[in-house]
């Protein structure tokens, strides 16, 4: 597969980011969804290789796709899609912005990682293994190159190419019968070496090898000869890690040695127990010392299984292997969408000059430029660009081509962002019909379109239709992707949102809580989506009149958001705003006023004085002043909100009219009835004009 090739008309290969024995991994762009992905392609073996080996490798590759696609956990690489393109199997995964442990050690010039990093990596990998083992999946090739630490600190396991499901023994037998070595010698368990039955405790042994290496700088049996490494794993107790590195904590050394016990029954029984021990920093539940395991031949000598003959050592963490995943600064990317858009437009202009204005490559450049415009906040310009691309793709590729539908779907998204929900609904409905016709009702792109349609129905006030559609999408995504898949949880959140808009806050609260728990389990407690679900939970409690409970949740959320995102992050300030609102509901108006003023000041500095969130905070100041009887001061705040909204949104915008109504109410409380009446009449006249369809 060559650079810039389009796989299945959807995934554009950009550059190679890794090579292994089985294939290559490419950084790619999902043209349908406008996101960066990693595409793993099985390399053709050529005409001179054993056909049975080719069959095994293809089966192994498909196995990875099937196994990994069924897993949904923050510590496991997400698989989006898989299939064959021109006879070459491919696997589409999330693009990981970070470095595998091999690269981390290389970058550290072979020195061990800091103790706190070792313990953090150990706990995250153990948690991911606890999940995969519960699903009946044993990885069987855990090594530093298959453990990636992202730039945000999240650790993920990847490459399930030789994983085994607990109820599928025959598959493993077919693979081992070919002489293909299953595992890397530096990290293989004694039972793998002996060809014995393998269960989750083999993964724990491999994890022990990985932890030993990142804690000391070298694997437990750091030898160049494959046979010597295998004998070491099988027969030789490892040197205690603190002989290499005296400052290692005793409990961490004991955990590593317990994982490296020769017999499976002498290791921790499962990864869940390992997680508890790592978090507790204790050595309770230590396991008996290692006992030698022998595998004698007919003459009493210890032997290795036939498949190890001729085996080389393979890469250890500091050797060669799958190339590094390049670290990318998300903050840098997010703040440079405008420049990215200019670059894409320049590329599109060059392609137009060389290939023609309607060439698919030219249109791809224009599509990417529009994508950058949306992220830069220039939505009206993006809408025009997407519309042009959609029309050109329809002429060149056809109305139902996936690229055409992707561009049309983006026009609908832009329309919705601009508040033109009726037009967005029309486009979504047309694209959905085409996706069902060409891709089927359960294709992920079809379901994404239906999800967006449900959101638009809600914004149009068609709450029953929105709720029904969101429920259908959530059920379909659960069937196709799994109940805890992030996309399924997004749809369940939309169901909860519509329930809240319909006044069914008790149902919304229950659903938001379930989503928050699932996201914490799958994505992690500190993931932005988990924190967002917790915010909606607190909001629902407030709407139900349970302000004391809401207050407690908001305080916990503020603490977590401050730690994870910082004290001035817009979402931290949103949680603080919710805290202030509920202080007022509890009658603590002085506290509510103080909180509203603090949040308003920070929002003004971070977002600007005219930002909608800043104006919401200013209105909350006015509400608190009114409840405290300080109506003259409240009037000043209400008027500032109304004037800013009129300037930025226009005099007839609903938010402007709401602000003018607040101002009139305040005048009334100050005894200035004539002014209040005049303002009420002006607002009512605008409402009547809108109701009659006037301009």
C-alpha cells in the first residue's frame, strides 16, 4: 500500500509510523468522519514463502481484528473498522499520540523510568488486563513495544495478534503447528516456552518482565542467545530488582518477583488482585517462593519445544521493533486550526492547478480546509466550503459515494452549529436515507448520522421524536459496538438530555449516572467525557430540587476538573457556575453572589466580556443582587447583559429579549413602573411580530 492511497474509499494513508514482522502501521485520515486514525496493513509475503505460513498470518491478523474490536476499555486500543482492500487485510484503530515503552526506554538512553511512572504504568496495564481477562481474552504477547503511554499519561495495550479466547483452543493449536513462535523470548512465560496450557497468569508473568525492565533498565534475563533466555525463564530465579536499583520500594520489588514466579499458581491469581496491591502499596497476599519447573527429555536433560529451534532473541525493549508513535501536542494542534486551514487551501490550489478543480485529490484538500475552518470557529465559511465540495463530489463520484455523503453530513453539522436546525434536519434526513441504502442501517456511519438527526430533532423542539430516535441509535450501537462503547454512551447521553428537556429529570438523572459510571470504567475517572456526565448528573439533581446533593457533586467535580484541566478551564468554570446556582437555591445568596462574581471575572479574562458564558455569569450576579434586595445594582448588571446581547446577537434575538424582560422586572421592583411598562410593551411587540411571521 502506497503513501496517500485511499483504502476502501475512506481511509487515506499518510505516512508509515511503524513496521513489524506482520505488517505496517500507517497514520491515516478517516475521510468520512474527518479524524486521524492508525491503519495496520498485513504485508504481502511474496511468491516464495510457504503458503501455510501466509494462511496462518492472515488468520492471525483477522483474529486480532475480531478480538480487539470486541474490547472496550480505556486501557485497550480502540478498533474502529477492519476488512480487506485489494486483497490486503487492514485494521483501523484509534491514533495513539504517545510513545511505547520501548521508545520511552530508548529515549531515556536505557536508564529505568522514574518509580512513580513504573507504578502508574503497572496499575494501568493491570487494570486493562483485568478487563480483558474478564472477557476471556489472554493477550499472550505482552511486551514493551505493545504498551503505549499517551501524551496525557493514559496507558494502552495494543496488538492482539496472537490473543486467545478462553473458549477457542483449536485456533492456538493450528497456529503453533506451523512453527510460528507465539511470543517474544524476553517476555515469555515458562508455560508458553514449554507448550503447556496458557491462561491469564501467563500475561501476568509477561507483565512482570515488562515491569522488571522499565524499573531496572534491562529485562530479567538480558542475554543474547535465545536458548539461554528460554532456559532463564524456565529454570533460573531472576535477580531481585533492587540489586540493580536499590532505591526501588520493597513492595514494588515483591510484586515484580511474585509476577515472575515459575509456576502459574505461585503468581497473583488475577490482575484485579494485582491492581489492589499496587494501589495499596502493600505486599499482603504475597505468594510462595518460586519452584523450579523442569521439562526433561528421554535422557533426563531439560529440553525446549521444537518450535523454539532456530529462534532468534527478537527485539527487547531497546532493540528494533515497531517504530515509535510520534508525540504530538494536542494544545498546539487545537490552537493552530486557522494555519492548518490555510495550509490545506494552499495544497488544494496546487492540486487544482495540476489535476483539475474537480479531481478527488483536490476535493480532499478542500474538504480538509473546511474541517479546519469549523475547528477555528469560522463555521459560516466552512458551510460554504463543504457545500461546494459536496456538489463537486456528487458530480465526479456520484450522489451516494461515501465521500459525497461525508461532505453533505458536514454541511448539516455546520448548519446546526449556526442555529439553522430545520435545514440541518433536512440534510441529515437525506444523507441518512442514502447511508441506509448504500451501507445498511447498522453501519457506524449510518448510526452516527441517525444520532446527529436525533440531536437536531431535539433542537427543533420535537422532543418525543428525538427521544425515540436517540433510544433506537443507542440500542443499535450497543448491538454493533457494545454497551460500553464511547459512541453508545454518547447516544445514551442524548437520550438523557432529551428526557431533561421534557421535564423527566428523574429518568435523566438515572441515565446520566449510569453513563458516568460506564465512562469511568471504560475511559477513566478523569476523562473529559466522564467529567461531562458527572456535570449533567449534578445539573439534574439541581433541577429535581436536590440542591444539597448537587452542591456536593459540583464541589467534587470542581476539585477534579481543577486538578485535571486547571482552575480557569471553561469546564471548571462551568462547574463553579453550577455550584453558585445551587448555593442560591439553598438561600445562601451572599455565597452565591461571591461565587458568581469570581466566575464572571475569570470568564471575562479567559473567554471575553461578550462570550455567552460570561453574560450568563453576569446575569447570575444580577439574580443574587435582586434576592439580596439590592435592585439598583442588579439593574446595572441586567442592562449590561441586555446591551451586550443586543450588540452581538441583535435586538430581536430570544436571548436579548429575555435580558430586556429581566431589565423590565428590575425596574418594576424599583418602583419605576412607567419605564418597566414601556419595556414590556417593546418586548411583547417583537414577540408578536415573530409569531405572525414578520421580519
